[in-house]
């Protein structure tokens, strides 16, 4: 079987959920509502696909329209920059709106700031957009092999952006060094010992997406949630949110999904030795947004104690998810989802369709009563790759 699976039976459920729970998500969402262009992204039901796969309901949280940036990442980038400026002013973010942060009086107090980050594309685009909107500079570094389209999208927003000859994790270290040498502010969603405040703010911004989803679902509860992981920041934040939200009811089964060529969270979970395990080398997967070889400490603290399952999966399942969403059954709406956005649905479909995966289906608890949430975290942020996969059937590492 191409899918590697771990049941996290020994999860401790000890890590505090307060930072990513409902209260913090509400606080983050309130600030984000003040950002021009904020709107709730669709929670799209796929009834024909649900019937075909033999489950009750499948929902896709479609993040293409988030601030017009074709991905969810600006939630974290915008919120963390807001929190950073608020702290510089000695204020709580609740005392500020995005418009207030754009004011001349705030800029006069704060002075010039350059924000720097490493990115596979979407995070850097979100940082560049937020920095430009607030009147600050940004510098963005991308790892080798990054699509020129992603670089151009970032540069168009006024950032100084460059593709390095390093893999993602080494690009993060390079950005950190540049921040220290130049007096810039590093805004990274990867956390490590001594650098957790800003990544924590980014993760809090991500929880607004979870709050939207449960409010959109109204009186129905998710039974299964599949979250993709790169460094584990988004997965950790939303795992924390959903665990807090459903603490008084039957909790959903939360499964973390990674590309098998960059499965640092999976390897850390499998080792069970209280050590973070890295994946080195080129991390050559089509899931560029998940091509990360080192686990975020902040994300892992939540995942190790609260996630139910971990999966390491091949590239073709991301391609499968893209094709299912791009060529829907019957009257189901079409969703354009990129490689990193579609992998969780690809996994769900594979497990439910293949008879030889009956055992895994049972371990996941998937049946005719299941209400499943997958998050399409990005659209076609690399349109050339998207076309190759859907038109030409190309899914091996590019």
C-alpha cells in the first residue's frame, strides 16, 4: 500500500488548546474582518461525490478567494504583522483595526520596518500583500525549483523576492540570517526554540478559517477532518481549534496528511522518541506548499497530543484530488484546487474506492454516516503545473 499510516493511540491530550481555541479564533477573525477584501470563503458540499463514495457528506473549504490571493496564507501573515505592530505600540490587537494600522500616526510611531520570510509561494505572497497594504517593505526568499509564476506574483506586490539555490528549510535559515544581519523582522510560520511568538500569531490567524467552517455548517457536526501538513503550523492550529470547539461533544477524527517525500511530521510521530525528525535533500514533491523537511515546534506540540492519525502519501493522490475537484460528478460544483490543496480529498477518495484499503477505511472510522471536511488551501497558484496534471496526466515530481 502506497499510503503509510499511524494511529496516534498514545496521544496525551495535555497540550493547552487556549492559544488556538474558539476565543483566540474569534479575536483573530474580528481583526481580519477589518481588513479590506475580507470575506468568508465557501464551504462547498459535494453531494454527488458523497453518494458515489458511500459517505454521508463531504465538504470542501475553498480558499481560492481569500483576499484575492488564491490561497489561505494571508490569514496568518496579515494577523501576525498586525500583532507585531500592536505590540510595538504597546496595545492589544483588539484595540486596533487594519485601517488604524494604515494611518500616518501609527506609521510615524513605528517608523520603517522590513519584513522578511522564506516561502514556497503562498505564505510569502500573503506577507508581501499585508506589508504593502500597511506601507512597509518586504523581502521574500523562495527555495530552488519554485515556479516563476509564484515568484512573479510576490514581486508584483512590491516585495524584493528571489529564488535561492537552497531547499525550503535552508531557505528559512537564510532568511533568519538576513533578518539578523539587516535588522529586519522575520515572519515565519515555522517555530523553533526561541522563536515561537510570531509563528504562534500566524497560527492564530489560521484558526479564523476553522471558525468560519463550523459556523457555516451550523447544526451539523464534522465527524472526520483531514488536514495537510508542511511544517505543521496550519494543521496544528486547526487541530487545536477543532478540539476546543468540539470539547463538549463527540470529537471529529483528525487525520494529518503529508507528501511522502517531505513527511517530517509523520516521521516524528512514527519515531515516538520525543525528538523532531527532519527530511533532508531536495524534497522533490509536486506539493510545493507542503515541501518542508522540518517540523514547527508549536505545531507539533498540538499535533502529538491531539491529532488522531498521521499519513504519508505519494504525489499521485494530490493529482487525483485535483482531477476529482476539477471534473466533478453530476451537479457538484467545480473547484480549482492546487497540488497542496487537493491532496486530502485525493486520500479520502482513494481509501473509499479501493477494496484493498478496507482495513484503513475501518481504522479511520469512515462509513455511511461520515461528515468529512477537507480544506482546499490553494487554487492554481502554479497554472502551468495545474494544466500538466489535469490535461496531460503528469503527476510525478516535476
